């Protein structure tokens, strides 16, 4: 049963807050509002709300300015403190699965589960020998993170519906034979969804619309130098003996290119490790296509760099067939809002 209600989805990133309002119905998503605003300094750290007051002020101001009155809210986030595991359980009735899950989680999670909120999602039925098993994704979210988001949402006078994680939110957008950039992702293709954000790069590998593998890397846009940042310029002066910069920023520009290239090279190496690990798990595992999104998928040349490095076709996500964006929305950047949009999709048994 699909919930067909209008929801607000909030994605609070280290760099920007993304707010979208929309509805999921008949396997299509319609977006009525989309707003992005700079995240206040020191208001969030690794997915954890660290200053509720700052976030309440800025989000409340945005909602009033844009006359957004939707009350039901889904929050989507990502954090290195979220523990994820994949379990295989015998294919039995749902009630029996829940009973077994409680026991299995205790075995697979090396931590005190009293401090976590546990969510799970059944991914697919697989066969091992003559036995059918359910592949289940399990996520353990620290209760402190959950409580702080709940407090924030309630302080805004809104009604919390769900707390989602980016890897799950984005996977809900990509069913089989979906149209991306006006082309169908074929059933036999395995795609790597690479979210290049400010604080993290999230790599999700999907096959036939089913999540297969996910890794969160603590690298991202923050590694690209802002060469006009005062603190960084002071560092450059000290380390390189530059007492001033030319009008054209010649020396600075060359250094910026070198540091940017070094940062991107680091990204590529880490993503390559993920691809190698995934393909080594099973002889049939492969990656057929790379789809880029996130704020730093807009870097000049990043698509070509990825494509040439991995020798795999790469594209930035610019359109999705089942997504309709209201014409009144201005300055909309799809690549920045995909996690928030995916979180609007609420299905039975969704994380």
C-alpha cells in the first residue's frame, strides 16, 4: 500500500539545507515546492544536529517566506555513526521474520543496541542451494541523532512522519527500466549512483532496481580548496613564501588546480576500491554505468574524469522520467535535491 499524501522532505547537509514538498502517487512523484538555503555554521556535524536553535530559525524563516504550510515531514540524513548491515534470513512469514531479526541483529551489531533505533528493509528473495532466503538491509541510528531531529521538527510546529537515510532514499527513485536523462536504464545494467556532497561521497550500487552495495566515504567537496578563503591564503603565503597575489591570481590559480586535482585523484582511488571490492564479492558482479549527483557533480569536467578513469559510461542526473517539477519553481537543481525527493516515497516496509 502506497501512501498518497503531500509531504515535506528536509535534507540538512553540512553545506546546504534542501527542502522539497511533494506527493508520491501511482509510481510518480510531483514536486510543488523546492527551496535551498545555506546551512548555518556549526549547526550540524556528521549528520548530527548540534544547534537546534539556529536550524529552527533558518528553516522557519524559509517556510514562512515561501508560504509552505505542509505539516507532515520526512527527514533524510547520512552519518558515519549510522551502522548498516545486510542479513539473510529464511523466507518465512513476516511475523516470524521480525522475531528472527531481533535475535540476528544482536549477533551482527557489535554495539549496545539500547542506544540505537533499528530500521530494516526487505530487499529481495534469493536462493541458496535449495533454500529461499530474504536479503534484509538493517540500519542502526544513534538515538541521540533521532531525538535531536524530532525535537527540531516539533519545535517548528511540524509533524514528523519518518527519518530516512540517503542510501535508502535514493534507492527508492531507481526501479527497473527507469528513464534517466530521457534514456532507459536497461534491466541488465548495474548502475553506481555516486552522490558527491560537501562532506561525504556516497556510493550506491543497484542492480535491477535493487540495492546491492553501499559505502559512505568521508571525502567530498570540502577537499576542493576555496582559493579565495582568507585562512587558506594565509596558509599559502606561509608555506610558499607568497607575500601577495597578482591581479589575475596567477600563482594562486596554478596552486588551486594542483590541489583540486590531488583531491579528485583521492576521490577516484577510494571509489575504485569500492568498485573492486564489490566486483570481487561475486564473479557476476560488475558496474555498467555511473550516475552522478550531489552539489559537486557540477564540477567542470568531473563526468569526463570519472568516465575516463573507470572506463565506464558516466552521466550527471539531469532528469528522471517519473518526476514532475512544478513550473513555478525557479533555480531548481535536480542533482542537489535527489535525496530529499527520494525520501518522499513512502512504501510499506520502507526504511
